[in-house]
C-alpha cells in the first residue's frame, strides 16, 4: 500500500450473531467482505435503523463507511474508494473490459438479485414472521404491533414498482429459479472468481446478496441456493477469500 489508510468505521445495523454473516443487510455484508479481503481493520458503529446514522447518510440508508472523518455512503461508492486506497485490489487493476464486466455484475447483484432478497424476507409468508422478529425485536411491543405490517405493505408496493411482483408471487419465484440456474451455469471454475483469478467488485456484491439468502430467515431460498453446487462452492470461496 502506497499511502496509509485512515481509520475506518462502518456505520451499519445490528449484528446477526451468526458466524460468517455479521449483518442482515446484503449491502453491509458486501462491504464487510471487501474489508475482510483487503485485511483492513475497522470499527463498527451499530444503529437500530438507518436513521441512527443521520448526519452521515444522505440517502437514509446503510452502509456508510467513515474514512477518517469523511462519510462515504453507498456500497458501490465505498468499494470504489477502498479500491483507490488499495492500489486497485478490489478490481480497479483489472484490464478495462474485465473491470467494466465486474462493475456490471455488481450492478446486477445490487439491483436484480437484491429484489429477491427483499421479496424472500418481506413477502414470502413463511419467512415474514422470522424477518419481523429479527428486524423489529427492539421496538416497544405497541409499536411492533403496527409498524412492521405498514412497512411490509410499503415494501410490497416498491417490489411491484420494481417489476418483481407485478405478475404475482409465483412468477417472482419462477424468475428466481431461472436466475439461480443462470448463475449456476455462469459460476467460475474452482480456484477462479467471477471475472478473474482474484475477487473483485462482482464477487463482493454477488456474495452479499446470495449469502444473505443463506441465513435462517429464508430457509426455502437457502435450500434453492444450496441445490446449485457450483454456485454454493463459489460463495464459500468468496466468503473465505
Ligand atoms: N444502493 C445502496 C443500497 C443500500 C440499502 O438499500 N440499504 C438498506 C439496508 S440493506 C437500507 O438502508 N434500507 C433502508 C431504506 O432504504 O429506507 C448501497 O449499495 O449501499
């Protein structure tokens, strides 16, 4: 590393307590994994919700990484900044075509794949009680009786607007199966990562979303990922990288 990296603090939500899955947020998982891959030490600042970090998160979302005193919001912007601080080790050093491909896969993970994480947790009726317990356990009981249901209705509307639930839940899960089949067919050989021999933007983003589907909140979707051996082996490799 040419320049010393300033102290880093990751502003995020609560810890899950699950080994290997420090956050419920797929975008926070993405940043955790990138920082872990770079071997950079960092502090963690937990908040009950994104608004706990007001003042540093203009989009009212997590993650935000404080680099020294400077807040950097949005997981892709965070990875781009870390990449610049670490001599292209997150993908910036790839040749331009591979770098572009890595960023395009990052975009697919953060948008299309993320939609299925949100649907699995908030809309799948079997999973919803587990999501509600995990996300809202710290709320006072009176508030907990009202707020989660209202938020769920809002999330459903957002997923219709994202064109994920417009044709109904059965069609959504059919598309999920197709996406997993396509990712399984595209998964790299053992020892390789998504666009080359070392992990890059694509890997952290895909891992964040797909690993978020492997927690006890969404057992059916975890089982569907596990049914793809190439993809599962790849996710384990990124988790260990
Ligand atoms: N584009 C953002 C998305 C971050 C995001 O959606 N974070 C979620 C937690 S997983 C959040 O803060 N949601 C609160 C909200 O959108 O109100 C990124 O890549 O960091």
